[in-house]
C-alpha cells in the first residue's frame, strides 16, 4: 500500500519509529502499447500490510492483545457496553470500537441492511520476489510505480518490503494489482469458487485459485497486457483475487459504539487512502476523548461528523476513479477482436 502521511502520524503519536516503513519509488512509469514509456517524477513510499502490522504489534502490550477472540454480539447499558465473544467470554468497558473490517460483525448488528456491494470488477493480485524476475523487466519495475492503462482496465505494480520486512535491494517483492471486469451474475461466481469447489464471499487466497480461472487469467494477460506486465504475471507463483467493493454508512456512532476503518466505509483501492482513513479515524477519536476529558458520549458526538465527511468523500472519489477506469466503454473486458467504441 501507499504510505500516506496520516499513517506516519499515527506511528509518531504512538511513539513508534517510522523512518524505515517502506520502499521509496522516485517516479511513475506509464507503459504504452507501442513499447514507449511516459515518466512522471513522484516520490512515494510503498509498504506492506505485514510491515505496518508487525511494527504496530511489537509496540502493543501483549496483555492487552487477545488473539482468537471473535466478537458475536454486544449489549449497551446506560454507562457501559459489554462485548460478547464466541468462546462465551464477555468484557465490559466504556467504549466499543468496531474496527472489524469489510465483514464487520459490529456493523451487521447495528446496520443489518448495509452490506458491501460488488463494484463490477475484481483485483487479481500477486507478489514476485525480486530475484525471481528477469533483469530486463526488473529494471523497469524496480523502485517505480508502474501502470499500464487500457480499455476498461488497468494494472499497476510497485516494490514492497519482502519476507521478514526486508527492505534490502534483492530481498524485496514486486507487488501487482490488475483490475478486471466480471458480470456479477454470470461470471463472478466462477471466479470466486476456489480450487476445492468452495464458493468464497469476497476473495480467494494465494494458492487457492481454481486451476481453470488461473489459466484463463494468465492467458488473458498474454493477450491484452504489455510484455513487462505479462512477464511479471508469468513469474507469479500464487496469484490471488479480491472483489472490489463499495460501502458507506449513514452513522459511525451508536451511543457507546463507534465504527472505524473498513467497517464503516470501503473506498475503492484507487484512492490508495483506506489505511490512511482508518489512521485518521483513530487519531481523531483519541484527540476527541482527550478534549472531552474521556466523556465517551460527548467525545463520540464531536468526532462523528468529520469522519463521516471524510469517509463519504473518499468513497465518492474511489467510485469516480473506478467507473472511469473500468466502465468508460461499457461493462465488457477488452479483447482485440471486440468492436469497442473509439477513444473519445
Ligand atoms: C486491491 C486492494 C488494494 C488496496 N490498496 C490499498 C492502498 O494502497 N492503500 C490503502 O490505504 N489501502 C489499500 N487497501 C485497503 C486496505 O487494505 C483496507 O482499507 C484496510 O486493511 C482496512 O483496515 P481495517 O483495520 O479497517 O480492517 P482490516 O484490515 O480488515 O482488519 C479487521 C480486523 O478485524 C478482525 N475481525 C473481523 N471480524 C471480527 C470479529 N467478529 N471479532 C474479532 N475480530 C474480528 C479481522 O480478523 C481483522 O484482523 C486496498 C484494498 C484492496 C482490496
């Protein structure tokens, strides 16, 4: 993911070192069908979920981090809220923060009709160790944000930290994301059925894609992408797939319960700002609690509006970017032989 300033700020406020949080890319490359390249200077730091998570986790006290606890319900009382877990345990406190992501149980309990909606396309994704890509392609891809845009699709890649958070050249990974349109009723169910025949809700993990879907994806890449991206995909051992989703909620505060991050708003990934939004939600909530002297109800009331506005703006921006990229020429996937309308 792109390391945005609010994420660095969250590390800073938590007293966690933030000097080596990713790989720096100095420019963007836009690859063209004729083999030429448009370059644009742009300094960005790219990182991985693992590096961010592990850096935060190392600084979080073990006695307050309870793994394997699955929240199934909660109850609000006048002064407190009780979280109820699948193992039968309960915990009571002043505030419950639902930071439980796309499939948020807290959201389902509060807003049962607000489910993530399929946006009309998926992201095929993959990781390739630096040493596994041929030198010619690696020279184009290394320390750059590289794009190839074509009709109703685009693919991008950047270098991220490698295994064990490695930032040393040669030990990092190329990370690619390719957005491809699939019809929700006639095509998506096949894409989301894993190699064991199990239908997954939103994604298929690395190593679990069905053989025929993986073969079709690789063959489509060979027909429509430019050679550097074809080689990157060919070098990927275990591609995986995630559906692109839309979700926005009308409220983030329900008495003593707050929704944050993807539990509240899922902007499409083109904004590259979802983690930063989650960081902003957290920083603002901590500021509000201090400002209102830990009066939870007043602090949440003051916190909510700004966070709703932020969520809605990003949600809208992600939709605009995605609709332009994926549906400018209708809903189909591009093939040379398809008679697509001329570029306007
Ligand atoms: C293709 C793609 C590319 C992306 N690129 C970027 C990018 O460049 N930059 C960016 O900022 N974002 C990006 N994102 C989005 C980013 O991954 C999410 O916004 C982010 O992970 C959400 O953080 P979160 O903490 O809200 O939820 P999550 O990271 O989903 O965490 C939720 C946690 O809650 C736990 N949980 C769930 N249910 C329960 C329960 N009932 N009880 C207890 N625990 C529970 C889960 O196990 C998980 O640990 C991208 C997403 C996609 C799909």
